[in-house]
């Protein structure tokens, strides 16, 4: 009734944003548009990890990648406990505690800045722009140096003060599995983390083997590597089954630098899911991302876009 409707759309190129993935030894920076599409990326090593030195590197990278563009906001994703999308409570891999990172970078660049745990940032990107943009419920599991978990329920990100500790790493997967540093047998940390997999393959072969080489050996059918990858895959399947049983997601998204495990051990993952699911239950689609750094930068940029268009306070 009334006047005919007219569909409207945003001009995705009206603004530019910077998304940063902060790692232990490098910083990856991306320039994006209003929809998180990457226009340019740079990578810079980190030599000194004290906050002042890292902020200088971040500021230099922002200025370089921005060029003549006016930047609407900066987003930073980091493997850490974060308070208020501004303050690093603790970042173990950097040795940081109580660092006001958003304020420090905003002061150095003059650009509003937000900071968040990298898995939460990636989950927000998937919710706004990615594979789960039409979902009310979905889960993200990240694989790599740690095992991470992100959840959207009723259209909102599930967060809490304890997020960033690595809680899902303590989830039990195999009562006969290897021991983790915290004394948990067969937990996600001991079964799924990339260093745990590479260590087990190295011990089996009697020679030092990194994660990529361990996965390559499993693909080639090397017996020990194949068995270890399949054991990890079944453990991952049990974790996904628990997520399905407890949250009933519409999609599960697997991501991270260690996501190659999901490709090489998918049959074992399916077996693990079936072991802990009612036979009448429907397993949601499992989406395996490519695991590169671009998707993590897009997650950080999504934080900046959210704050910018949503009118949230920016540091």
C-alpha cells in the first residue's frame, strides 16, 4: 500500500578501513572497503614485542597501506583476552598484560581504533559479510597454535569476561589421548593444536617435523602421520558433535592456519561426529576456509566497520 518501494544499497567504496592481524612475530595489515573486501595487504615482521615498539610498527603499516585514503576506523584482531574492544587484559604470546592498545594506536595515527580477540573478530566477519551472514546460529572453530571457538546465537555474538583464555582447549576428546601441559588427558589442546600434532609425528618418526610437513606426510599415507591425523580428526569430530548437541548451529565454519587437518582427516571427523550424535540428528554443513591471513584481517576490519556504521564508541 502507498508509494512504490525502492531498494537502496550502500556505496561500498565510500569509506576505507584497516584490518590488522597481530601475531607473535609479524603483523598483517589489510585495506578494505565498507563490506570488508580486501583492496591491499602488507606483512611486516615484529622484532621487539614491547607495546611501544609494536605500536610503532602498527602505525607505520597503517600509514603505508592507507596512502592518500581517509580511513574510517582501524580494527585489530589478536589472540588475547580483551576488555571493551579496547584494552588487552592479557596476551600470552606477546607477554602483555594490561595494555590499552586501542588508545595507543589511535593516539599514534589519529584514527579511531577497536581491538578484539581474533576468533571473535573472525566470527563477526562471517556474521556480517561471510558464509553465515543469513544465519541466526552458527559456530566457528579455529585450528592452529591454539583451538578457538566462536558462537553466534539468536543473531548475536556470545561473549564473556573469560573469553580469550582458550576455554575450548580444555574440552575432553579422548580419555586415552596424550597429556596437555595442564594435566588434561586427551583434551583439545593435546589433540588438535598444531604443535601437539607436529610433536607426536616427530616422536613417531624420530626426527623433527613441523606441522605442514606432518600434514603432508599424512596426505602421502605415511602410517604414523596418517594415524595421528585421523586420531586428531576423530577428536575434532567429537568437539563438533558437542557443539551441535549444545547449540544446534545452522553452519559450522572451520578456520585458522591449522585448518588443513580438516581436509586431510574429514572422514575421521565425520566418524567422530557420528559417534556422539543421535542417528536422527542432522549435521549442519561444515565449511572449511582456506586458512590464510586475509580472512583474519577481514575479521579485524569488520570490527571497525561495525563500530563506524553502528555509532559505537571508538577510541
